[in-house]
C-alpha cells in the first residue's frame, strides 16, 4: 500500500512530524515565489506550501501540477492558523501519480452548479465534490443503522431472484430479458418470494436489493433501477404491526444518522429532526378531507394521492411536528396479494409512509387465504399459470403476514434534502440514461 495518511488524520498537534498524503489538486494558488496546492482526499483537504527560496527544485516541480491531478506528497506538518484546519505541509517530495487532462469536463472546486445532466454525464468527476461525497457516506451510515435494527431484532437477511417469469404486479412495468431460449423479466419487487419465506417458517426477513421499473416517468422521484429495502413478518395481528416495525426502524435510522453522520449533514446543510412522537396514522378518506378542507385540493386519481397531495399533506403534518406519517387503506390500489378489510370493500390493509411530503414505502397485510387470493387474482385478470410456484406456498400452512418495500434512494433523497432522487444514486438509470 502507498504510504499515506488521510487528511483528517493530520492535525496541528502533529506539528514537526513527518507525514505522507495522497489526493487530487483541488485548488492551486500561485503567489509569485510561493505556490499553494490544496490537496483533497475523501476525508478532507490540506494545504501544501511550496517556496521557491527554500527548495527550488520542488517549487519548479509544483508548477507542473494542474487542477485535479492526483499527487503524492511527503513532508513535515506545520501549525498555521491561516491555513484550513490550522495546519499545512512543508513538502520534502512531490510525485504526480496521475495527470488530469485539460480542460476538465466540469469544475470540482468551485461552487459552479453544473446542471444535473452534465453532472451525471461526468459522474466520476461530480462524485469528487465533497458535498456529493457526503451523500454516499451518509447513505452508508443510514443503511448500516437500518440493517442493525433488523439484525438486533432477529430478522434473517435474504436474497431473492432478480430474474423471473412474471412480475408481482403485472406486465407494463417490466423489463424483458432473454433467458437462454425464453423470455423472462427483471424483478420489480421481491414480493412473492418474501411471502413464500413466510410459509417456509422464516418469520421475519429483510432484503437490501434491487428492483426494476420500466415506467415512462419524468419526475424527480422516479428511476428505472431502484435500491429497495424489503421487509416481511409473520404472525401479525394486522397491518398496524407492520407499521410499528416500519416506524421504529425508520426512527432508529434517523437517530443514528443524526448522531453518526453529523459531519455529512453539516456539509449538506441539513438540520435533521428525529420525530420522537408516534407517527400519525390517518385513513385515506381523512387524507382526502384534509386536502380538500385545508388546501382545496382534490387528487386527479380517485383512489390514490397524487404528488401534489402528498406534498400538501406533508406540509400539513410537518407544521404539526410530524415529518413522517402513514396513510392507511388505499381504495385505488388493490393488488391481489393485499388483504381487504372484510366489511369495507373499498379499503385495503395497505399503507404508505410519507416523509417530508413524499412516499417512501408501501406496505400492508397480505392475503394469506388461498381461496381469497385466487379470487382476487381472477378478478384482476392475473395469469395464474405464472404464479403456481407462489400459490403452492399457501397450501401447507401459511401464517398471517405482512411487510413493506421502502425505496432507499428516496429515503436518502429526503434525508439529505436533494432536489432529485438521481443525486442519491451513484449511476442512476432513467428512460433516457443507460450510461455511465
Ligand atoms: P409511486 O406511486 O411513487 O410511483 P409506487 O407506489 O409505484 O411509487 P411501490 O410499488 O409502492 O411504488 O414501491 C415501494 C417503494 O419503492 C416506493 O414507496 C418508493 O419509495 C420506491 N419506488 C417505487 N418505484 C420507484 C421508482 N420508479 N423510482 C424510485 N423509487 C421507487
Ligand atoms: Mg407505493
């Protein structure tokens, strides 16, 4: 390994010590006989000072360093309260490991906001920016916190297939693939498999996986390839047991992010509040009432909340100190696998978690009675022949169960307060983007 310390490991108390660092030339300042190179690695920045009258050879070498060149520097740490972080390096050697071509595809050091499309075209360069870097460091910590919650509670981590014969939720949103000599599809959700694992006696499972949606969207909250966090649990009373899990694990995640990603939040200029009180759980009908009474807004689609509806409800609850809340029982979405409330034909035991005005997850109690399940499949004209393997699992003792699927990218978008979900994905996919 190359001998080097991260820049955040070098402090003014190391004054007089030898150190080696490696990173990209974030900024170069030329003041006549003195040249400053600000070197950036993934942990921070440090100033390196080259003086002509102290080491002419090294000074001349420093003149060859261009912006975003990758350099390795050895030298002595000096305390300097004029320098960022109150310390700098007096170099004894300089090596350019990798030269950067000019012109650069985009600027990294200055706060010039390139448009998102340019940024994504040059994503490796865009990702060098400290404030972009912070998003993915925050994401790592958020996912660790979330998984920890489930691990502590005895959940089993699962991996389900990404290629299958049919999709859980039907045709239009599926990407076809050629699987040897037959047509198959990329998975839009692990729904069927996590349910089958309830019949297998796994009781509590979670999966950090990928889902594909071939939707024709042009929004700031949709992508074609999604990072999903899926949960399923058995022996539940009803969908409130599932909401309890979603609520507690999400609160825990926010709490840990606030504690452990404080630097990232500061870089992103986000003041994160952790909702300590119970998340409100309102019925769909009540959501419509609030929208009409408070905002005079009637969603376009009768059985669903539209984007504007979610946003307005978000404002309404945020003002009352609830950035997160559940909307329960959507009449518009009745997938065959969802449990219908018996005395209420229009409401399903489905819920959405809305956070900062945007849907983060959908879940509910599932249908575990085979006869009813088949009835709903027929009603919804689902081709049962594609799902025999799934239906088998209901014939030999299926416990009552439920779960949810949470969009990880949306969650990070909302926690980090990013305008577009694509900013929360390293290399996002949308109908117009298949590279990089
Ligand atoms: P929406 O109504 O917002 O399009 P959905 O109800 O179709 O989402 P679900 O099938 O309920 O989505 O998926 C569960 C979660 O996965 C959603 O709450 C969301 O966080 C995420 N998700 C779904 N589709 C997408 C997508 N195309 N891009 C990004 N995230 C998505
Ligand atoms: Mg949904």
